[in-house]
C-alpha cells in the first residue's frame, strides 16, 4: 500500500463526504498532516492529524467503499501513529460515532470527554462537529505496550 503526504483537498473532501464524515472544517492548511493512499488520481483512503505539541487529534479516517476490509484503514492509522511519534506526540485522541471497536482493536481506550486536554477540546471537531454521544478515545504512544522500540 502506497501512502503519500498531503492529498488533494477536493479529493479528501469527496472521500470524506462519500463516507458520511464532516468536511466543513477541512482546509488546505490541515493537509500538512494528512495522508492518502491509492492512486493520486483516485484517492482510496485518507487519515489526518491535528498536532498540538505532545497531543494530537486523529481524524478523518475514511476508506473508499470498494477498499474496506482490505487493511487499508489499519495501514493508514499505523502510518499516522508512526508520524505522530516522529513528531514527539505522546497521546493520540479521536472521536468516533461508528468505529469504536475498530480503534479498540488498535489499542485505543474510551475516556470521558471531560478528560480532553485543552488543545483537543478546543478543536472544531471536538467542540461542535462531533456530537456529544461520540466515543472519545485515547492511545498513549509513549510507554504503550503496543509500541515496541527496536534498537539495532
């Protein structure tokens, strides 16, 4: 699976809309920490990060209907997590209405919304776009048993 940085804004919005995800707050500036996969001419998967120092919001994970259940979503999440670690992110947060089990299998834990760090709570996604019924989840990247440092 080929993953590339900064997918095209219109392609990202199209894929998110097709997946029933919000697009209103996505700007070209967000794409600095977004990743796509598939041919550049036909985006098949996307995931994004909003980074705030040592915390980040994982957002906008979408996979084209014909490519679901192929491992593409897992690959994109893994890529985003690796990118976050390289950028000194210690904890990844996310909100989801439909994919809680998917993220639990990848080491994310549901937590109360009141535990959101201020930068995460201040995002448009947290404060207005996602309903309060959304699952709020976290994965700690530092000291996480799912993350092993390989020393060579």
